[in-house]
């Protein structure tokens, strides 16, 4: 099977995402993970863009082994010199030179005629070729470039020594059949095309980055440029995980493979999200938190009978862990009972039916029901979790130019304990006061608040997730006073943790 090369540009185009800026250490960490993932080429940055970019590319080239390390450069001597200085430390360096070829870019941005563009492109490739043997050339905005001119440019840069010719859909304008046809026509009309690998680089402005890349592969592209989580300029680039999994899942159609270790996909996505601070949308294909969750009762029932009824990929294959059946109001009794069984509960039919009724009521209030909630339903309603800590009263002061302070009175084994604390805000002060009573110091990993109904007098419902001694627990509380709701949610989670612990 032919191998499609995966060129990852998360650290270059991906880092151009609004809000995604990475420091050198973070880039290095991502580059190491990209090697573990098995990408063929890492575009580590644009060394001429800033001294920080130069240093990051240099550091990656010097220390990261196992992939080609590439630096981007305009067709300018300074750019190519600095790109070379950065990538030369790699055992396999590549310089990627680019120059716009569409009429609109040539006229308004570069103010150059076609012949000048060809001359400059050839010069850039030859100059880079004098430094490294692996040179890639991109005619920027290729998808909006006059085809006859594009063939001429490609032929000339291959003659000048380019070993990869990348066809960017710079502004995400192309549609799949058109882009596939463009790649096919390049193969048919550029006489020396066999001497270079055809690469594609698709932006996602119309949400077609992955589809365009796949269509290109079908028509002869041998390299795909992509990013983790689809990060990139504006609406981003084609997403690596989607391309790889599409090629893998539909090997029957494409008959192509990649060198990607699929089990590293989820880990890489999490790392990139964590370091860039750009969250992955829950319904994102392959790496979103819901990508392998099934909520509809019919789907859950089908899945439990035969996984492949509703699942085309296994979550474990991309390193996601086991499929998480999120229970919610559409879940049927079959899924609910199976989940309880897997949590280790052995209930008789009557108990199960009662627990299911309570679950349905809860699901009306709460969209996602986690394992702790199920445990709570069973333990609370059928066995009753003892409330080790019970909030008796709470008072706090807060305001502009006032240090927030809270006092809590908590009943612990029939003893009333009063504690006070200051904090960054009233909720923080309150949580610190509670910590003084319980003496467990949980880590707050998630806090959310919502109005249960509309209007100013709405109930505020707070949900927290705490990490207590390596275990995650959730808690919920509601009140028309949001600080009180926050305190109740926190104590609820601490009680669950204490109960789990004693169990
Ligand atoms: O989108 C684009 O055209 C680019 C080039 C530099 C390849 O990122
Ligand atoms: Zn791009």
C-alpha cells in the first residue's frame, strides 16, 4: 500500500491561530509528541518571523530526532539564510519556500508580473537547494492561480531542484471535486511532475479542508499538510486526526496508509489543547469529548448488542480509553442497568426499576449523568449516603475595595464547627473556610454555574468537579444565592469523596 506522508504544521500554521501562542519549551514538548505520533515532517516554525521562532526551530532541529524538521521561508535571501541556520542542526533538514502565484496576490501584494514570479521562485528554490537537498516549494494561493501559469511555475521549480511541490488552498476557497481535479490536472500537465512529491495544504474557511485533502489523495497527492485539532490561520487547517482516521477507516476506498501511531492521537490532541489553551469543541470528530459517546437510547441498546451497529472506529484505537456511555434523558433502561452493573452494583429488579425512575427525574434536570451521579442515585436513594458534612449556615462580605471574607458553620457528627477565611472572592473565601473544617484539601478542577430558570430570581445551580486523593468527584448545589449554591456543591462533592473513601 502506498504511504501518504503526514506533514504536520501545528507549530507553524497552527500557531498562527488567533490566541495560540506557544513558547519555545512548549513547542519542543509538542515536537517530541509529534515524533511519538509518527509524523513524517514537522514544520517547526517560520524562523525569519521572530527571534523566538528562530530559536524554537533551532532547538527542535537540534534535539528532536525521528522526523524531517522543516522551516518556512519567503523567496528572500535573509529568510532562506535564517531558515537554514535554524534547521541545519537536524539530521534531516528541509527548507520550505513559498511565493504567491494567483493574479490577485501577484498584482496587489507582490506587484510582480508572471515572468518575474517564475524567476524569483526558481531563484528561491536554487538558493535553498544550495544549502539543503530537501526543498519544498509552495505557490501560495495555488487554488486561485491560473492553471496554465501554475503548471509553468511547478515545472520550473522542479527543474530548479524542488523535491516536494505543495499546492495550498490558502484561503479555503476550493471545493472537493474542483481541488481533486486540480491535482489530477497537475499530474497530467506538468511534464517533470514524477520527480517531485505532490503535497496539499488545505485551509478550512468553508469547512472543507479535510474533504479537499482526501480528494487530493485520491487524485495523486503523496503528502498532506495538516495540524492537530485543525488549528491554523482563521478557520484553521485540515485536521491531522481526521485525515489519518479517514484514510485508515476507509482503506477500502483509498488503499493508502500513513506512518501515524493512532494510539497517540488523543494524547497529542490533549497536549496541543492544553499548551495552546484552545479547547477542542465537544463534538469535534475523533478527539472531541463526545466523539465516541452515544446518548440516544436506541444507539446505546444497539451498541451493547453489537458495537459496530453505531461505531465505525474504536475509541481505544485513537488512545481515547474505552467508549464512555454518557447517560442522559434519552438513555434507555438497558444502558442504565448495564452501567450500574459495570460500576459493580448488583441490584434486584425492583431496586433497579426504582433507581431508573430516580435517574430519569435527575436526567430531566441534568444533561449528563456521570458515574458519581449514578452511584449517588443508588447510594443516596437506595442506601443513603451519610452526610458527613452538612452546611448549617454561611455568611460573607464582599465588594469593591473590600477583602472578601466568609464564615461557615458546618455540622460534623452532630458537632457545629465554625470557621472563617478570606479569599480572592466570596466563593474562594467560602471554599477555604470549608477546607478548614474538612481538612481535606481538594483540587477544584471544574466549576460551572447556570440559572435553572430565567429571570432575576432564578435558582443558581453550581456544579463542581473536585480531585480528592487522585479521585474525581462531582457535586451540585442550588440556591437563589450563588455563593450558597457554590458552598453546597463543594460540600456535596467532599461528602461523596469521604463516603467513597470510607467504603
Ligand atoms: O496557506 C498557505 O498558503 C501557507 C503557505 C505558506 C504554504 O501556509
Ligand atoms: Zn496555510
